[in-house]
């Protein structure tokens, strides 16, 4: 409240939680040197889908408004460019800044000959009715029906007569891995409505046999020990607790939860941030490979 303005339109109460210190040993082993970054880039560059009709894995980013979906794309793009890049719109608006379905292709760089994946960005998830990404539009994206730059309409899903509706999608047009992007600082603040909405989206994804991961962003904002040194991420009691909590809330295994730090205020990239980001990409490619393997087994 300021001056004599006594009207309170919105109030958010946050409980300050003890970070909990550091574990004696990290629960996930990570090499933080430049050689590891080079090895991850080599692994990504050398990856190929096991299905000849598909040249790139299509990875869909889904999550609440402000979780960091577009920032994650910008960060991955930065790793390959070798400098901080801001191609996708980002911000802190109360409603989704991403109003179009976007398919982002990443140009090779940093000694990489090819980038075998694309990142698809969608409208943010919101709690209210007729707000945020519609579940029918979500299903259409998974099935490859929605073309790049389709303008979302929360009150009406895409129709088959739309010029942005792909009536005959091939495997290359479909989604091969879904990644739920969540701000780790807000894991404890996820409402029952939002968790229910995640449940609806997860069931729809399961029906289509598409693998799913959870990407936890803003780890440096969640724990001061991680902000001080990113290498503390897998020794932080707090990060570990939040990973376990979101695993339980969304019903995914802990191994499917991947924490990262996006580039948001930096002007230059650094190897530690890059390693976390590239590790996340490798997990996504492995998940997509599982999707292709299931298709192969189904045909046998």
C-alpha cells in the first residue's frame, strides 16, 4: 500500500524457508570442466533418430506462465551460438507472453555440425477457465496437427478448416518428448487447480505414449548456496527436496526431473550453466529415442 491508497487488489504471502545447507556428497555426479561440455556437445551433435523419416526430435515445452519456457530456448540457443541470445520473447507478465505456437530451430555452432532437435514453445498454462493453453490444442500439437505460428485462442481450440491445421501429419510433425517447465521457487505454491491441469495434460500425453520430463528452472534464485556456486546444485538439500516434491505432485520419477539455470541477466555464457543445460538436452534426446524405440517394437 502506498500513501492513502488502501485498496488491496492482490496479496501473495511467501514463507521464507531454510535452504538446509549442503549434503556431504552430491546425489548426482556431474563433471564441471570444459571437457565435459565438449563431450555433451559431441553427444548431441552425433545423435540421430532411429527412424529414417525423422531428422530432428521435436520437443514440446509446456508450463505455467513465467516458468521459463522461452528463456530455456534462448539459453539453449545461446550455448550453440557461443554468446547470450534473446530470440524468443520473455518477461514477467501475469498472462502468457507466448500466444503463438512456435517451432524453434537452432543453428549449429560451437563446433557442432548439426542440431538434431527442435524446441516447440506453447502458450502458458493458467488456472482459470478459457485461459492459457487449451487441452484440445495441446492434443493437436502432440499429434502434429498445429503448424508453426498458429495463434492460440483459449476459448476455442483449433478447427480442422484452419489454415494452420495440418490434416495429414507425419511422424516428423508429431511431438516426440514433452517437457513440463516449472519455476522451482514456486513448487510449493502450485495450486490444486494447476496440479489437476498438469494431470489432465499428463494423461493425454500418456495415452499417446510420449515420454515426459520435468525441467525445474531458476535454481539460482531458489537456493543462495547454488547462486553462490552452481556446482552446489546436486548437494543442496533444498533443491533435492523440491525435486522430490515436484516428482510426487506430478507423478513422475525423480530421474525424470532435471534442474537448470537459464540465462536471464548474464551478458556472457559460462561452462557450468552450459553443462546443466546440455545435460537437460541429452535427457530429452534419450527420452525421444525411447519413443522411437517403442514405435519400432510395436511394428515388430
